[in-house]
């Protein structure tokens, strides 16, 4: 992932920061654990991420 992109997390995240962060690129949305960002990332196409969000 491009290190120059800015990670975002929800303004309604839990007080202990237990949530995910995401970065939206031109072709993908990348998600990681905010408490352990070094543990890895998951990449999704915009279509895949939209399908996921529609289930929430």
C-alpha cells in the first residue's frame, strides 16, 4: 500500500480504539486493524467494499 495515503477511522469508534481503519485508493479500499496496524491489510475493489457495506 502506498504509505502516502491517509488512513481514516470512524468518528464513532469505540473509546478503546478497537475498530478498523481504511484508506480509499483509486482502484481499491484497504482495511486494517487500528490496534495492530502492523498485522496486515485486506484489499477490496470498490464494488466488493460496497457490497460488504450494504450488509451492515
